[in-house]
C-alpha cells in the first residue's frame, strides 16, 4: 500500500512538472510573439524603405549618373570646339 502511495505521488509530481513545463513553454511563445509585434510596430513607425524601393531609387541614380557623364562629355566636346 505504501508503494502505491509513493507511485501515486510520483505520478502526480510528474504530471505537475509536465504541466508547468507546458505552461512555461506557452508563456515563452506568447512573450516571443508580443516582442515581435512590438518590434514590428516600432520599425513600422520609422521611415525605412523597402528593399524594392531602395533598388528602384538605386537604379534611377545609376541612370542619372550615366546621363550626367554623357552630358559632361558632350559639354567638354562643345567647349573644345569653340
């Protein structure tokens, strides 16, 4: 009878530890989700641009640079011809 009581105590303890572990894991996941949400909100409030916007502006700047170099060369040629 004493052994059954000990086994029941160990089973109850095991269930309790499993329950606590599950609760801690759930709390951890909830905390992670909340932190990610807060970070998204913080970043959304900043004036960051998307990768697509950055690449589009980068391409425009490269085109403008090429055009500027061509205009400089044309100006230099016109200046030399005077």
